[in-house]
């Protein structure tokens, strides 16, 4: 019955409601993929494995592979489902169980994907600001800051981000992935989200499409302003 926890749960409910409303207006179908699965999509080292009537199964890490199969008939699909990662983390940024908003779209190029993501983030931010103004204020967030979120968002390549981090004194080298410290340093002074794009293909999953240079992939992380970390990966 804590006022803060009650407000947080109301805000979370409005985030999910806003996500569904945006998907609906974009003609994206909600689907319900399984939670018990027979294959990994994010690497086998973080699977929660179990016995499924004498067969090996695991809890899903992501609905991605099932959603990819569904685009052949429905074209644009999404799910809001729990995901599980058997990953012992020393930060508050990772959980072994969390709820995952995932979409897959047929016939989208990279720019269309980024455009969709930023429009949805703007829509949800504005929806929550309007629906939950008093709850946001109780939690220390001015709704006007969410109403100020406007697409399009700035874009920075991975190489540019590494150069920016090095200029700010971070010892990261090209080819290393970003952690919470790097995300904080890149965004702590920003008021809008920012896309980091075109990561080296060696540090991204096999299924990501290569860019024209043959060295990077068409992948993007959307980082929240003020150091809050990754909002969306695509």
C-alpha cells in the first residue's frame, strides 16, 4: 500500500496500455507466443532449462523467433510477454525475469524501423504524461518533461559514440560493447533519447543484417536521456 509503489504500478499499467494503443493504430496484431520453448535465441548460456515430460525445454528469452515466423501471414505482429535470462547480474539494470514488449514487421527497412520506434516512444511518453500526471509528480518526474519528448531523435553511430566516450575519459576501445557506465556517460546531459546505430558485427547476434560496409550491422539501441540506459534494441 506504499504510495510510491502504487503510483509506479499505475504508471506501468499506462505504459503497457499506451504501447497497445500505438500498435493498434499502426495495424500491428497482438499475438501470444509460448513461454516453454525448445530453442534459444539469445545464446544458450543464459537459459533456464527444465524437464518437459522427458524432453529438454527452457523458459523463453524472447518471443523473437516465433514472431518472425508469424510475419509471413500477419506481416506486423507484437507480443507483451515475460522473458527469462539466467544471468547473474551485479547491476539493477538486468533482471532474471522481466516483461518484454516485442514487435516484428515484414517489409520494413532499417530507417522505417527506427521511425516506428521513435514514434512509439513519443506516443507512450505523452500518453503516460496525460494519464498519470499526479502519479508522476509523486515519483519525482515532471509530466512536462515527458510531453517534451519529440521525434525524430538524434542518431549517433557506434564509432562516433566510442570517440565521444574516449573524449570524455572513458577507456573503451572500438569493438567493446557498452555497459551501464558508458550509457550513463553518453546520455547524462541529454533531455531526449538518442539512437546508437551500426554496431560492429562481431559484438552482435548472427541474425542481424550486415550494413553496406561489411563491418557493421543495421542494429540500433535507443538510450534514454539522463543516464537511464537502453529503452529499445532493434
